[in-house]
C-alpha cells in the first residue's frame, strides 16, 4: 500500500476528572498507546486524519485524534470534526427497525411485503424475505445496486427512489434465510421500511427518534442541513487538492456522518443502556448469534460472525479473554469502526479519512484491551500470535480430488495440487499476496511463514469451498485474524460451438458504463464502471458467472461468508451493430463501439437525449496533445491513462487543460443536450 506522508497533529486529551492518582495514570497509559498507534496509522498507512473516543458507563473517558483536517491549512482534527461512517450506518437503520418493533409497528419475522406492498421481484421466493433477513444479510438478494449511489456535492436520491423498480426484474441467488452474504441492498430496503411504517423520511426519523433524544448535534445524513466544512477532507492518491464532499446517498447502507464521540454514545444505545429509545429486548436480539443459522463458518475466532446489523457479535481477540465484543466497520472515502463491550458498558469509535476500516478495527481492539487491563478487567494483554515456518509432510492421495475449477464473484481459477503444493492468487482482497501453499497435515495447506492456512471444506449444501484462516500483521498497528470462504468448486459447463464462439469474442474486452453521473466517486475507482470480461470458454464461465447461452451468463457461486461479495448476471444485446452489456439494470458499451476522440484543433461532444455518458479512446492522433474543454455547468469529464488510472477530473482538478496520455480513455457526462467545446494543441 502506498504510503502518504502527513503532518501529525494531536488534539488535547479529553478525560473525565477523577480523584485517584492511579486512575489518572490509567488514562495516561491508554492515551500513550492510543497516540502511538494513531500516529503510526497516519504516518504509514495513507491516513490523513484519525479521530477516536471511548465511552465508559455513559461518560466519554478518552477523546483524541491524529493527523489533519485539511492538508492545505494543516488544520488539526478536533473532537468536533465530522466523518462519514460508511457501513456503520447499518447499525442506525437496524436500530430504527427494532424501535418500530418495540412499539408493535412491525414484526421482524413477518414477510417484508407486509410493510412494503410494492416490493416485488421476478422470483417468487422474495415473498419469504423478512426484515430479520435484511439485518443478518440472509435475504438472498444479489448485493448492491451501485448506480449513482456515491456522488460529490450531490445528494440526489435517485438510487433510493429507483431501488424497488430495479428489483422488480431481478431474481435471488439463494433461498431467503439459507445463508448470509454481505448485502447493502438489504439495508436500503430497511430504510424504505422505516419510511413506509413511520410516515417520516429516514433523515427525519433519525433526527427525531435518535439524535434529539441522545443530544447528538453532528450525526447527519446527506439530506441534512449542516456546515459541510466540519467534514474532514478526503484525498485521492496522486492528487494534492482535497476532493469535494462525498454524499453516500444509500443512507441506510452507508450514508451517515458523525463524530467519534457521538458514535460511541450511539454505541451505548445499541448495547441496551438507553432503553427510553431502544428496548433492552431489542438490543439483546441484535446481539444474537445469527451466524449460527444456515451455512456458516464454524464457530471459531473470527472478525465476521453476524448478528442483526453487527459484523461480529463474538469479535476476536476478545473471545480469548472471555469477553463478548460487538463490532461494525464501514468504508467509503471515509472509514469507521464501532466496537462495544456490552457486559462492561464500554464503546469505542474510530473514524478516519484515508486508509481502510481494518486499521481502525485493530486500533480499537488494542486500545480497548489496554483500557481493560488498566481497569483490572483483564490481567494482561496477550501478545500477538507468532508462527514457525511451515514443514511439508506427505499428502494423502485423496487430497488430489480437490484439484479443479473454482469460482468466486467475478473470477474463476484452476487449482492444481501437485507434489503436496498448490498456488493461489491474492486473497482477502489483496491483503494476502499470491503465494504457494504446502500440505502440513490434518487436511491443511499453509504458506511458508505458517500464518495462513488453507483447507477444503464441504458444507451442508453439498458444495466444496476453499477456506482461509489467516493471522495478518500490520506493522505498527497490530494483528488481525480473518476466516473466510474464498472460492467454491465448480462443475464444468460444456458449451455449444456457437455459444463458445460468441463468448470467445468477448474475452478480455472492456465494457464502459453509460448511466453514471459524472460527479460519481466510482470514476475514481472504476471497477464498477469499467467491466472487463474474462471468459473461460472451455469450462463455460465468464467473470465468475455460468454461461447459459450466447447472450447470457448467471451468478454461479454461493460463497457463504464474505464482505462485499456482490453477485451479478451478464446480459448482452446488440443495437445498430454496437454490443451492450447489462448488469443490475445498468448499461455498458463494448470497447469495440468506442470511437477515438478527434485529434484536430476543435470538436464538440454532445450528451444525447438518453443522458448517457460518452466515452472516447485516446489514439496516436490525440496522445500527448493538451486538451482544453469548455464544459457546461452541469457537465464534466475525466481522463484515464493506458493502465486505467485516473489522471484528470474536471470535478476536482483546477488546471484548465490536460495532456492526453497514450492509450488512455476520456469520458464526458452531464445532462441531456449538454455540449462540450473541445480544443486540442500540440
């Protein structure tokens, strides 16, 4: 991970006055460790600013920060600086639904259609989906409708408003309640449920039913009226200037802003200490081990074991101490973690700009353990696990049967076990690099360092999975343990020759999204907007989907435990000799139909009546030329280099011209009828 140097500026520690000198020493000990960890995260892990707070028995006992609010001014993070909390927002909508259950307005085990009458899908099983299944990620929904969900300086509600319509034509990937896979759409449906039942907008509900009773003044949504300058600035690698304000317009799934102190106070509500707002019964229900239902990773130390809303209701490493810990993380351009210890009435919130939420989570765990030790709740903080180099042993012949084709969302791989070894690509989203694993006995393969264990697990659904258990060290921060199913074994899917030929033509091609607003954050990380199709025509799969005919492929894998595994189908059609791809109702244009931008001195680009964005290739005639664009106020454009990396955005960059990179791409977007005047110079 690229490191970003930052000036570390630490705010004054806020403590509750205590009479005993030993108690003051306790706080200083925790303060020192927290400051050291926070400084390391800011200096070494690409984090601009970090804010954290501990609430103990209703009082803030630690509130501090590191890094800066704004690189341009070096203004420090303070306790009043606001951050987006990403998917920690799921705890708010879960609590909101449970509050409605408290007053008898909903039953979380009744079908969702009881409360959202116009919720329909092209799959009769949708009628069995309940609010509980939305909260524990077991609804069977494909995952996330990303379209126009995260926008700069724009709180457009289009994603929220169109969700029910988009779901009408879609199917489920599993029987409702069968197993849990992280699902943002479920929490968007909960948001709609709260609105339909309460008669309030979701923003109004949060303000009236949560923020006002808890006296939270900085917990807001993109639809709230507040001073956006209070938000910590966010940055994109290789760009010095701050990005515009991010609006995660999927509010139920990830759109709330807050501060660490206010989020810690909200954590007190979640563990049953604010019964005037959320009943103890509902709080306890949210902590229930929902992960034990259906197909799941066996009960063992892990960072993922779902409750209702919670990512974990038995968080490692607290289970090693006999302590129940609950946790929820979130990632947008901001990153957040809320960890609570219900039996001790302690909550910690850690918010940041830059980095990833796993850093916040490790920080939270380490600081909480130090705090518990100083309070005498635990005798000592156990050291991180260490490992001896792996030793290969003779492998039983039956392990060879696990060789073959495996799939995950978006990809397939061939696994060959030979001489007791196998090679696997990067795992856990790239946290674990590609490497060789050797057989070490008891059905386990380990990497050379011994900290990553791979096994083949046959689950109750009859499917075989590659299971991962890893202890990952983050120097200067700490260690995390992760258990997940990474791949599912697939059967070959022989294709007819005509079908095989049609898909071979698509292998390796890019398809470019047409319906996303130009101020979308997804242009900064275009995996959602640029879809590369990898075809395994011999086995009958494309980008992890199972090919059905010449134009269609459907989701092929059922991965029981992963965060962010959004399933999808592929559907192709041709109009005027141009091939289009449709995913989740969104349209993409084949690279074959994308024209080079005109390399002459002047040209125009017009947004058509359908409002679709317009993509251009940068060929030899335009490469290395300086392009200047006179764009309408409602429009903008973005330039990528030949590797797909963003090099210019008119939404962010102040420069009026950009030198076009060889083999790059340009996308123009705006309102229907918008005209862009394009000027080129050598």
